[in-house]
C-alpha cells in the first residue's frame, strides 16, 4: 500500500491521536515506572543529555504487552475522518468549560 500524502492539518490530527495514546499509556503505567539505573544512564549518556536521562523512567512488563493504538487498524481515510470528529468533540468540550 502506498504511503498516503497527508496535508499539514491531517498530520497535526494524526499527531494528536498519537499524543493521546502516549498520554493514556503514561497514565496507565507511569506510576509503576522507576528511574533509570546509573548503568543504564551511562550506556545512553552519549545520546541524551543528563537532564533527559534523569527524568526518564522505565517499566518492564512481564507476561503482558502494551496494546496497539486503536488507530493502527483504521484505514488512512477513516483515521482522518475520525480525527476530525474527535477534534470537533474536544473543541465543543473546551467551549462549554469556558
């Protein structure tokens, strides 16, 4: 399947879905994550700043896997439509909170 050509708006919308997924996974698993060990930090020190490494946390799941994002199974056009719909809902929620 050819890679779809997305507009800047569509890229932003898909990025929003990715952000939502990562945020949800962080909320689900974050409380169990631990800081990197000194050995892990040393192994990655050449690639990341100490600030990034000091703020990074790690969780190793045993006999469990993080689920794929829902949007993995959605066709590109359907994904774009769904993203637009979700964006509209979010805008409505924000406007009712003001």
